[in-house]
């Protein structure tokens, strides 16, 4: 419609006549009939107008008339009352979050959690074509997946079969999980759940000890394999470090065993590694990123990277980490159950967590008694 209206304007007629004269001048064999002249005039007029609207047409086809950032911010504004009601977030906090997102978008930056929702929203506004096809999707560590990510996968691959695997007790991130929203994520499909409760990793003694810190009912059933009960080592910062360095030296000599020193956070890992003597640092690998490859038999890990892995022996390093909340207890459970044969927990203070534990499920040792 716009192109037809524009074609009637004087500037188009003038440009058409000018180009028409050039066509006849440049091509002496061109037939000078009224019919041919009319045909050429119409063709040239269409080309001129189409060129004028080319950028506009391209923008329409690419949905550039939609302000994606404003649409997402408008969406966040529109769901404020529901979000405040369901999550308990204060309205002022919600508005501040929107202001932060707006500022980030001005710098062409967006956080991962917003990026998923942003893409889900934009996908509803115009078609998104996905080149890659998928018949089966397998998601491991499902307890760490927020619902929005799985909703996005389901929309991108509506016909794919999806298998979700994970240990609900190893929830170390504290984010919203898909576990309680499977019925909403897959409303038209039957969801089959298989609960596997038997542990083939840790000894009976380690499993007995760790199970006491689970806040839900999904306790792991015991295994037939037996070993020593976990050891709680208490001492000053200096005593614990000396105990750990001696243990590292012994572990480095035992090439048959893989040893992990697990801290609650990556910052704790870095601080511990910095405290180690230089000769110790040469025997230990500090791992704080998923991109790091395990190259040595003795490694320092944060809890969120250790989940899903297993080691012959584990030292849980807890400087100032009290593990008070339910989320903390799941983190401690994850750290403890990385051990297959031996588990040692080093602490400077009495861990309040141990008040939940049966004293017969662990042994106590002073760090100063080493040597």
C-alpha cells in the first residue's frame, strides 16, 4: 500500500522519465512502441519505489519495529504484583531490579537468568528458526536447572523426548529448581519418575554420617561396602593447615588414590591454596572453573564443581563455614558424599551441624596430635 501511494508522487514520475530516457539512449535496439514504453515505465517505477522502501521492508521482515528491550521491561512491570505475591519480594526491590536490567541493556548487557526469559518472550513475538534438530534431550544435574531454561528447551524442541537426571540432595546453588514444577513444564505429557536410592559410591559409614544432614525424606539407602567412620579434626588455623599439609604429602605419595580437598566456595579454595607452602602447591591442583582439567591426584575444589564427582578420600575444609541453613546442609552433604573410602572434616570451631549427628557415626581427633 505504501509503495503504491509513493509511486504516484511527482519525484517518482520524474525519476522514472529520467531513467526511461537513459534506457533508450543506452540501448539503440530498444523498440520505440507505446506498449514497450509503458511496460518499461511501470518496471522502472516499481524498481525506484522498491529501492526507496528496501530498508523499511528489510526491517519489517526482521521484526525491527519491535523494541525488544522495552517489551521485556514492560513484561517485568506487568508481572510485578504476581511476583511480589508469590515470592515475597518487596515491590521496591522488584523495581530496583528492573532499573538495573534497564541500565544493563543500555550497555547491551543482560544476565543469564534474564536472557532465558528475554528469549522466551521474543520467541512469542516473532518466529525463531532453530537449525539443529533433537530427538532426545538428556539433562544431568537437574536440581540445578531453573524452570525457565527447561521451558526454553521444550519450546525449541517440542517433539523431543526429555530425560532428567540428578540428585535432589546435591542442590548447591540455591536457585529455583524444576523439581517442583515438572507438572507445569510438561502439562500435556506423562512424567515418569524413577527414584534411585542405593549409593554405590560411599561406604556405609560415610553414607550413614551424611544422611543425617538431609532435610527431606530422600535419604540414600546403605551400601554393603564398609570402611572407617568419618573423622572430625579440630584445631587452630595453624594446626589444621599443618595437619592438611601432612595429609597432602601422604596423598601425593599414594598414587593409587585420588584426593580432593573441598571448600564451600571458590574464594575459600583460593585462600587455602595461597596458605599452602610452595612445595605443597607443586603437589596440589587448584580447580575453580569447569574449564580446568584434573591433572593431579590431589586437588582443591569448591563444592559446586565437586558435585557429581567421586574421590578415594576427601578433606572438607570449613574455615568460618558454619553450615547453618538447610541449603548449607545440602552443600555439606554434597561435599561429604564425594568420598568413596575416607572422609575427614577439618574445623576450627565446633560445627553446629554436628549437633544433628549421632556421635557414633564419626570419630573425633585434635589436629595437634598429628605426627
